[in-house]
């Protein structure tokens, strides 16, 4: 390079300061041209000898993408009750799948997440949606490859719900199940109680007496008074007649009854006895013997009260049955008192 510069300066000086013949000018031009070619050749050789600069190829950046899925139906443990799944799916391609023609890697990532979610929800009850949601957030929160190993995917912000209608149906069914459980417990309690009373307490009058004493151990006299009632209740519970040795204690055997001819008997009252029959039993119990004048007077006074209360037929029956005096007047104009010496006035009863 320096030689070319020197030759050029020499040529310029000769041209300016020394007159030369024409052939000298041609020779100088040839020398200058040769020098220029030599310098150019040397310059290219120097560049070729220098080492080539390294070329750096950066790998393409890894793709990180996301897709949002909303209200995708996922099966639950109960048929016809689906969960509604929503989440943000994040994914990245694996290996040489970047830019693969004809492959929608985002859809592959979403499908992989739904498969992982369904593996959990299909075994969970629909009434536990909030609990299953937390389980899915944990299970889907890590990057995992799909079955074809083309993408890795994870899910964030998972939301799992039920439709409003399904939730209302489940609430109603739960309420019915609770009511049914309470009813079954009450029925079982009632059956157990009936079995206890029928087969244990009221099995026979003796069992009833023992049960009564166990609950009222300080009232022995009371249970003696109620023996007839206990015998009747026990017999009624078993659809049986009152045992023979308890019949004299029952209510209908506690007082004499009228015989078939209308006279007082000793067997007890019949359930179909008339008012006059019952009154006759009362007179007998109250110690009004036949032929006693006070019996006739008392009967007349009772007949007067029955007449005042509109029971004229019963009053007439008493008059006929119990020999009331002939001057008996069964109306409000009857004298205020009976014959002298026969008893107190009507108004003084009681």
C-alpha cells in the first residue's frame, strides 16, 4: 500500500517538474497501472487471510400461550347432574412441535386439561362442587404433558359450579331425605314403644301392675284402687276378656244391678240400663230401702228437677217406679215443700 502511494507521488512529480518524451509518459502510465493492480491484489489477499467473524443463530423463544374455557359440562357421580368447569389453560409446546403444520396446540392443551379434570369429577358428588373446585385447583396447577407429548398444560383460576336448577333440585332432595330420616326414626320409636307396651307392660294385668308399681313405688294404695282399671286396659290391649279373678274390680261390677224383672240384683249394672235402673241402684247404695217414705219423697224431688230441665219422660218413669205420692204435681206450681214430716223442701236439697 505504501509502495503504491510512493509511485503515485513520483509520477506526479515527474509530470510537473521534468519534461519527458511521449514514450516516457506511456511507460509511466503502464508502471502506475501495474502498481495499482499489485496494491489491489495485496489488499484482497490480506482480507482473505484474516479469520472469518463467527455467526450466532439464536433459538426461537419458547411459546407460552393461554386459553380461557367457560362453563364446560363435566360429569359428576350422579347421572344427569353435570359440573360447570371454567379455567384459564396455560400451555407450551414440547420438543420439535413448535410451528408444526396442521396442529392446533392450544386445543390439544385444553383437551388435556379437560381429561385430567374429568378423571376427578366423575367420582365426586354434585352437592360438593365447592370442595371439588379446590381439589381441581391443586391437581391442575402443575405443567404436565398430554398423552401425545406435544404440549404441556396447566390450569389456573378454576371455578366449578352447578346450574341453578340442579342446585335447587339437590337442595329439595336433601330436605326430603332429612324429613324421611326423621319420620323413619319417629316411626321406629313408635313401633318400639307399642311393642314395649303391648308385649311387655300390658301383656297381662299382672305385668301392668308391676309396671305401675315400678313407676309409682310410693303409692301402693293407689295401685290397689286402680287394679280394676289396669285389668281392663290390659285386656283391651290384647283383645281379651277381663280375667275372672279381676272382674269384681271392674267399673261395671262395683255396684248391684237390676235383674231382668226390674228388681235390684247382685250381679252389677248392664251397659244398656235405663235412667230408672241406674237411679234404683243409686237408691240401694244410698240405703233407701223399699217402703221408706223418704225414698218416695226423694224420688219426687228428683222428678221435679228433671221436669224443670225438660226431662218429663224420665221424671214420669221415676214416679211410676218408686211409688211417689198421689198429689205429686210435676210442674212449676207444685207446693214448695212436701207433707209435714216427709223431708226438706225442694229448694233445700244439697
